[in-house]
């Protein structure tokens, strides 16, 4: 027995692998590792791309579906019973509620004047420019209720036989701060939202700076006008060329994009459509009228555009602005019209 034990050498205890080629095993392990690595990388890249798209997606690339307007649901047909007057024979005519959601100097005044040229539309202006009306969600709701009951009076009111009534609301007038409650209100009351934006944010910035300057300069015979109705008045205001702060220009443009993208995200669950200032023409206005369930009419406005022609004619430090935007995602603003 002892002799048998002595014959159990170190070599006899080693378990030898099969005589198959070790190259086959190595290749199998390598292929498995490669496939697994590619799978892991694909998942990581997909997550990174989604995060990047979410973070940097701009308003230029967002396309939101236009809700079905052929047959407006009953929830968007209203029969208000105002306290301040009687709708008389028009009491049986339905009214659609709307709000124009926009930013200052995006053409909302011109767009609203076009809507108000329709004999059945009452768009009541920028009602939340008055601070106390937007101090809290309760004051906002109280104001909205008054507008949509037709008890809000303005120069645009066509109360008895209105087919659509609303107003324009700037993003910085309590709209974003109370967006959750306002979305609930819109959906509960059947309010349709019309987003109005500018594609060329550089032109919007020029308009903002020029309008801000005229508040103090009062170039039109000592009066300030945000909108004009003659070529002479437009030419007078256009003579002022603002100097743009190029240090903050990229940041300012990004903030405008993010504000509009957030608004679209917040109000996506409402019945809405998007209109770009640059696209407003007769065919687009027909789509807007269809969206509001209106009989089609030719819409007109007395307002005259102030900053016509090339942007280089309206910016004092044009060369600096060019250098700042060349090679950036905003370079196209240097060439876009309107």
C-alpha cells in the first residue's frame, strides 16, 4: 500500500485537458467577449444619444402634430352665459376658447390683429401684462374665467356673436411658473393653445433691443409705439441700430430656444397648434381658422413691419455678430429672412 502511495507523483495528480486544440477554446472565448462587449457598448451609446437629444434639442427641430380639427369635439364647443349682457339670438351659437402663447417681439401683435379682423373672433390682447392678474394661480383662474364667460370687455370684443374668444399670453407672464395648473385648466375648460414663435431668434433680439430703446427715446414725436401702421413710422423706428452684446449672444439665443422648448413640453397634452411668424400667409391663416372652427374669411391687418431687409442694415456691430455666430448652430440666423 505504501508503495502504491509513493507512485502518486506530482505529475500524476495534474488533470490534463483534452487533446483538442487550445486555439479553438481561445477563439470561442474571444468571440463571446467581443459579442458581449458590442452589446454593452450599443446600450451605452443609445442612452447617451437619447440624453444628448433631450438636453440639446432645439425648437427648430421640434415638430408637434396638429390635432384633428375636422370635427371639433363637444368639449371644445361652449355656450357661455355672461353676467354682463345677454347673447340674445346668438346664445345657441357655440364659442371656441383659445390662447395665443408667445414671447415678446415674436409677431403676436400682428397675428392677433389678423385674427381680430375676423368678424366672429374676439382676441383681447395681452391681459396678463398687468401684474396683479398673475400674482397667484387663483388670480389667474379668476381672470381666465372672466375672459371665457365673455364678461371681459376690450376694444376687440364682439360679444354676442363671437365664435372664438381668447387673448395672447407671454411665456414670462406667469404662464411657465404655473404651467401645471394652467394645463389642467385648459384641458378642463376646453381651451385650445396656439403657439406663436419666431424661427430667426436673432431678428427677435434686434426687435427686443430696438423696442426697449424706444421706450425711453420715444422716436415718434415723443410717443412710444410697439406697433406702427405706416411706412413712415416704420422707417423712423428702423433708423435706430442696436449694438448686440456678442459676449452673451450665444447664451441669449440658447435661453430663447430652451424657453420655447419648455413651453411646448409643458403644454403638449393640450389641444394645440404651432405657428411660426415667418410662415404666416393666407394658407396658414386658413389652417388657423380651421383649428378654431371658424368660417373662412380673408384676414387683414393695418400693422406694418419695422425691420425689413437684411439684418446687416439693422445691427450696428454687424461684423462682430457675424464672427460670433459663424461656425455655430446659429449661423443660419445671419441669412434667414424676416
